C-alpha cells in the first residue's frame, strides 16, 4: 500500500513559486545534484532518471516534518497543492537530507533566515495536472472545508479505505483530469475462463518462433531509443542476450508498482518509465491470439484504471484473427477491446526505419498513432 504525501503551497507565495519553477518545472541537471549526494543515492537516481533532468522538492527539517519524511518509501505518491488546486502528481524516487544541496537549489529569497529546505525528495513521473483538490478530498473522505498545512500525509485508515476500492491513485487522478470514469475494483466484471486452444501445426515452425524473438528485440531496441526501461520475461531474456548481446533489462520489474508481479512478468515486452508502465506489447506470431489478450485481461482485473496503451503485435496476415478475438464477449465485457490496439509487424518496421539509430522523438504516442483499433 503506497503512502500519499501532500506538500502545500499557500496561494501567492512568491518564494515557493520561484522554487517550483526552478526545480520542478525546469528540473535540475543530474550533475548539479550528484555533487552533494552519496554514492548509493547517486546510483539510485541514475537508475531512475539516467541523464535526464530531475524534479526536486524539499521541506524544512522540523521534528514534525522529519517524522513524515522518515515514512517516505520509493514509489509513494506525492502531490504538490497550491491553494485549492493539485498542481503536481508524482512518485517518490528517493530522498536525502542535505543542507548543502538545499543551499545549491533554493535561496532564501525573502532573507532574514538561514533555515533551508533540507529534507529533500526526488520526484519520479512528475506530471502537472491542475486538478481541484476537492476531487482528492472526495476520494479519501475528507470534509469539504478540510484545510491543508505545510507537509502532511494521508492517515493509514483513509489509505486502506481508498485501496480497498481503487487500484492506483496516480491513474485515478489522471482519469478524473481527463474526464474519464473511474472504476472500483468490485465493479470489474469477472471474466469467463477461455480454454487454451491447440496451436495449428504450421504455428509450431522454428522459423516463426525465431520471428517472435526478433520482434521482441525490435520493440526492446525501440524502447531503449525512446529512453524507456524495458522488460521481457526471464526465460526470453536469455535468448535476447545470446542473440543480440543485450542485457539492460529491469532487474525487479514491479519495483514501485502496485501491480503484482505475476500479472506483468510474462508480458512479452514492457516499456516502463520510472514507476509507471508506458506501454505493454504481446507478440502473437505463433500462439493463439487470445493468450496475449488474457494477460491484458488479468491486468485489467487487478488494475482497472490503468491508462497505458496495450498492443497485440502480429503479422498483417493475422489482422482478422486479432479483430475476431478482440470482439469476443469475454473481452468486450472487460472493455479490453477499448484498451488494446493492433500493431502490425509492418508498422513496427516502418517506425524502426523512420527513427533510425537515434530514435529522437520516438515514444509510446508514436506507436499508438501507427496502431489500429479493431474492436467494433
């Protein structure tokens, strides 16, 4: 169960807004931070952010704040609220206590005090959402007149009540912001069990199996060019490493994720940015199409509010079979047909050729634009 921490900025606080602009919106170059962090923190930040600029925030080192700060864990949710609006949503990547780094990042604009913001947290998946704070209050049972003060956290009983109903705060808030309905866990319709069909003899060809691995490699390679962390099932990692001399897989895929490992560890290819999944791919070159759809159905059952795109990747010759399976009543009842898109091998090849070696500008949205929605 992830904690939820809230950082409050009074409206019109010019000092806080300058700091917000400098270290949240503009972010901070890693080398500027690494001068003041120990080797363990530096390695952790590099694993999360690579060479990308990092969103950073801090609080005064009071006894009350220190108690909350000590409870912070990697992957916990963090919200920055100004007045009655949630400005930023993110996850705690890691934290440190550093007066030196505080002085490097934030000057006392008003003067008159040497006290800094020494309790420092680095924010992953930082996203500005500008969502009314009362929508958050409704989710956690706070009264309409609830007043925030400084640095606070949501009490355990409210967290338990929320996570008893919903799967992921980050996804829920983004759905509310986008005007999309949010789904309670108990509202997900239990799917019927679909029996596994035997493969056709021609689907067992070693050449086709090899095509599956080649497509995994293409999607992995594109993911790395897009700046993503990448994952394939453990058994497939050995094949990829042997054939393509690549071993930069996520070591612990589910670190920071609410989703249980068994629902993601066997998906053919996953792109991940920090604590969020950016895209998931099931390659159906030689297996029955619905085997991949069942994995996506499992994900939907345990995380119904997820927003990341899911793709069935298959040769164009199998397009109609993908369409047929997407329109099965089982998958339509779970709205899998709305979430999953078809991506042809040919489309993957076009994307790979267009973006070349650098991959500049490549991201999950590009993939989505080349995919098809086949459900009717």
